[in-house]
C-alpha cells in the first residue's frame, strides 16, 4: 500500500494528488515500481519506460505514465490492471505495438526502467 512519507525518505518516490483546493503528497516505494517492472517483464515486456509528469516532476504528478514494448496486445489490459494494483495510483500504460508513433516520441525523453 502507499503511505505518506517525507520527501527525503530513502527508497521512496513522491506522487502528489488531491483536489483543486488541496494537494496531498504520497509516495510510491521504489520497491513497488521494481515489482511493477517485474510483472511487466513476466507478461513479455522487453523494454519499460517511465515518461510524463511523474518522470519530470513527481511532486506534482497525478499519475504514472509507463510505456512498454513486447507485451502482446491481448495482454495489455491485464498488464495495466496489474501495474495499477501494484502501485496503487492511477497509471497510464502505453504499448509500442498498439501506438508505435506515440511510443517513438515517448522513447526520446523517457527514463528507461528496463531493457
């Protein structure tokens, strides 16, 4: 489960959320992100990228954007659900096989989590 954590706590990655009037800082344990990458690999991912607001500015991110390569299209929904369940925060999962042009744009600035 996610838990509130100070910004400087080792092994934590900050995620912020909340309504327009207030923001609550939450953290995603680095171990949970690693577990999500492992789950994606088990489903066939040959490359996993972190992109978007969480990669650029985790303190203001409202979700985690992940791009994958290698997961069969018929497993993408399963992968999305698994990652969401592991991280406990909103996740947008993008597949190279489904949207190759978008994936190409993402991969230029993304952080590689696995390849």
